[in-house]
C-alpha cells in the first residue's frame, strides 16, 4: 500500500524532481476543468429534469409513468452502444474534440425537446422529448468518461483525485439542481415549457465556453510521469487487457452495479415517496440532500485520498456504509410520516455512496495502467449504465397497483403503486455488490508504481554517489 504523500520538504523535493524531468502543470488546466464540469452539470440537469415532476407531466400529456421513466432511462440505454465509441474518441481523437462535440450534442438535445412548445402546440410532444433526451444521452457518454482523463493528462499527481472529484461530482450536482428546480418551476401543468427553456441556459453557456476556451487536448509538457505515458496502449489492445484484468473486472461489475442502483434511485425517488403521501417538493428535497451530502463527502474523501493514497480502503468502507443505509431506506420508505428519518437517510446514502465515485474512477485507472484513462473509466460507466437498465426494469416491473384506499399524492391518475418488494431488492443488490467487492477485490496501484520507479531511477542518476563515479573533466593546461 502506498504511503501518505509528504508535505513540506518532501513535497518540495517532488516538485524539484518534476521540474528536472520536464513536468509542468499549466494554470489553464482549471479552465478546462471548469468547462468540463459545467457541461457535466448541464447534462445531468437535462437527464433528470422530468423525474421530480413525473406525475404532473404524465397527467398533462396523457402518458403513463413508465413512458416518463423512459425519458430518463433512455440515457442508460443509449450509453451502452455509444459508450464504446466514446471511449475510442477520448483515447484516439482527443479530449478537446470530444468535449466540443459533446457540448454541441448537449445543446441540440436541450433545444430539440422544446420545439413543440416554441412554435406550435401539438397533442403528442413525446417524440420530441424522447429525441432531445437521446441527443443529450449521446453527449453524456463523452462527458461522463472525461474527468479521469482530464485529471491524468493535465493535473499533477497530488491533485488528480481532487480534479477527478470536481469533474465527476458536477454531474450529481446537476441532479441536485434538477431535483430542486423542476418542482419549484412546475407549479402548474402550464409551467412545463418554461422549465424546458430554463434548462437550455447552462447547455448554451457550456457550448460557448467549450468553443472559445479549449484549444488543445494535452498540455505542451506533461504534469507527471503517468501523463507522459498516458494512453500507451492502443484502443483494442487496451480493451483486451481490461477484460483479462481480474481486479478491474471485479471493480467494474461492483461499482457499475452501484451506478445502476443510484441512477434508478434518483429517477424513481419521487414515485416511491408519493405513494406514502409525501409531496413532490419533499421528494425533491430528499434528492437534493442525497446529492448535496454526496458532493460534500466526495470533497472530504478526495482530499484525504490525495494525501494518503488509500484508494481501496476508502472504496470498500464507503460501499459497506452505503449498503447499511440503503437497507434502512428500503424499510423506512414504506412508512408514512417519516420525513425527518427519510431526509437523514437520503443524506447519509449520498454522503457514503456518491463520495466513493471519483475515488473508484481513480482506482480503475490505477489497477489497469497503462491502459488509457478513457477506456479504464469509460468501460466502468458503460457497464454501470447496462446494469442500471436492468435494475430499473426490475424495480419497476416488480411494482403492483394498490387496490385499497391510500394517502397517495401521486398525480398520474392510474392508482398508487406498491414499491416494497422493489425497495428490498434494491437494498439486497447493494449489499451483494458491497460484499463481493470487499472479499474479492485486491490490486496493486500500477500507475503509482510506474511513477515511483521512474522517479527512483532519475534520483539514482542525479544522486551525489552517481556524481562521484562520473568521469572527471580533464585538467586545464
């Protein structure tokens, strides 16, 4: 296990060695991170903009809640085939062009789904809504894989986990805003076009900044030894190495399962809570607490891991604590009048669960080096999206209509659903993935080991002992 990173003289020595090797961190890396974060934020708001007001939209357009769920589920479905292409684009075409194409797709999708309301009122806007969401889903496969790539190419070793955290957590931050903003905007069915229009603003700003501010995929000089050897494996060769890497496969399956569970939880939260009499505003608050505490946990954990490099321990402990909270939520969500308990459980689930996401992405890169960061992080996300589709189909398929009178506040007009079996299944899957990860995942940090070996080699070449053995220059006559 790698030890804690040194401060003070040790850090100065590392910086001096980096300068000797020609490594340099450029200030414009923060601009790239800002653009990528804003794009990730916007894409997430577009993904979940319908879920917090699913019953209102279903009632307005005479749609079923399953059709509304597909406006979110399409993100997961589209990302499975397009994710492999996105991995190739990131590792072969470059981060700059991937980000610009992503920004245009994201903006086009946000505009396309508003077209029926901008020009003419039509009876069935669902194809436009689905078409716009599909374009945004294509954008997601490019932007959601990028934080690990950006952190590896542009940031020095002691900032990689933090940079990855900022880029990765901008996505759940967008989910948080959507959970709060959509219920606040849609008080009546006539407010739906206004909501769709407002979500265009961050998409347009992200597109403008991507075009104006991004000029290169990689810096002129790498910031670390890992960056100097980044993407050393060809695309197909890298995928073959990943499929033969036992530790990586275990991490991808377990963390991908976590992604699937959390995606389903975010989409279905309002539908689960309204059955027991909780309002859309309260469901939005729970979703916001879920994300807000997740971002806070990710910040704390990323700063800790940047210093200690305890990637594996952080991920395993985070998974176990998340499973415990998930079991508690599955039980409490079936009770009425438990607002405080539900808010606390959603906060804890986000704090423990979301906080491990950027660390797990860094761990995926560490255990698969020298495979490109786009492939290492991207394959995890693709697998997570595939598992998310299966989890959501299972959770919604196991629900049944309630015949008895209910305190339900759901407004889809089709009668309340019974989510008990679905919630217990969600908790069981979360526990299963956590146990499998704890018992079977073990790895060495390949990227850090390669960087340490190179640094050690350079130090030996420049040590005083080496200088003593160097040939003496000829004496002047």
